[in-house]
C-alpha cells in the first residue's frame, strides 16, 4: 500500500490518497470498498432480509472492517468480543475499544470469556492439557463459543473478518502439508459455510475477496481505533508467510483476490459432506455437535 501524492483518483479525479490496486481518494476508496462487499453478499446470498447476524470482533482491523461495513449497509448486526484468556491476545483496553465502537453505532454488544462461557476454572491449564498449539485450541474454543452463543441468542448467521490473505495463507500451508485431508479442510474456507445440523449456525465471510491492506486502509479512513492481538496484527505478525506473500504483492498487487476467487469455484466438499453425514452426533456431556461420543472440549475438561 502506498499513500500516493502524485496521482489522481480514478473515479473523481481529485488528488489520490491511496493506491493498492487502483488510485483512489479516501471517499471513493470507501465507496468502492463497500460496494465490493455488497456485491459479494448479493452474489453468494450471504445475508437475507430477516437474518440476525452476529459479528465476531477481535478488535483488529479485519473484524472491525467487517462489522463496520455490514452496519453501514444497514444489516441487523450484533457484535461479540471474547476474552480468550491469553495475555498476548486480549486486554481490558481491547474490550473498551470494541465496546466504544459498538456504542457509537448503537450496535448490541456481547462480551464473554472462555472461562466463563465453558465453565473452565483455569483456562491456562486447559490450554496446557489440550496438548496442541495455543492457536489451534483457541480456534476450537472460539468456533464452539460463536456457534453456541449465536444459536442460544437467536442469530441466524455468524460473520467473521476472514479475508483473502487468510485464505491464501491457509491454501499454501495445506498444499505444503502434503496430505489430502488438509486440502479438504479448504472446503471450510468459502464465503458461505451453510449449516449442516440444526444446532450449527451458518457462517459467512463477507471480506473473502478483500485484502488485509484494504481493511487497514478502510479502518484508517473510517477513523476506527484498532486494538486487539499483538501477535496477529498486521505489522507485528512476523511469520514467514507474511514476508513471502509480500514479495509477490510487489509484482501482482491483487493476486490474493484472484486465488481466493479461484478457490471459491473449486468444489472440494464431496468427501467432507459424506464424512459429516456419517459422523455428526451430539456430545454426551454438553450436547454440542461432534463426530465423537464426547466433544474435544469436554474431553480436555475431563482430563484437567
Ligand atoms: Zn475520488
Ligand atoms: Zn461436549
């Protein structure tokens, strides 16, 4: 992303303020951004008139962009922010920033923590007993929490801020993993993941074709204060993929959007669907959906 001073906005011919793929002034950039998300929602029928949407907001630029643009487009949304109990990821400041964002827009705000929601005495112990990478355990708990809270409060869709950068990163990682199951896992990375069981709420990713840098510019031009995880934020995320992908950006600025679009068209759901049909059960302890007798969360809780 460059902040251009010597170019004209391609839309209104005023002084351009930003160039990611095309040069725009801030006003035209925001309009263009919103229009692209709106097109995405229509094309994939992500939100219907009567839908109640719960947007998961971490406090970072992606989830804030998602919530703000859905709000601007006039959808019926609420925001959920979770204290994940990992020091690097949440802080009282993040909560205040998200709460303020909601108050300014009169968006209903939900807040909970893993410990409170799942009745776990010590979340750090839970992470330790889980014996997987923290991010994997955190992701599992988040998905379960979003789903249960959304269902119990009458929401019909769960929206997350996943963008083209996430999709492309997952894509490369699964390609390198070398097994078929990790490719099948990509079937979950679509703009829309429809419900497969009455207890599962449909998930949508309205920013599927947006770039991280575009989300960053969006929050900047909309004057949205961004907080959230210092491990995951754009500038501090130091994993090698960020570096590798940025090299390609220099040559083809919109290549991630193109890959996301291509992936969207590939149907890799066949085996996954069969597996789901065979295996969906309700956990004997908590009643949530699992393919075992007892779900992974209850299983870890039993071991503590
Ligand atoms: Zn303009
Ligand atoms: Zn369970």
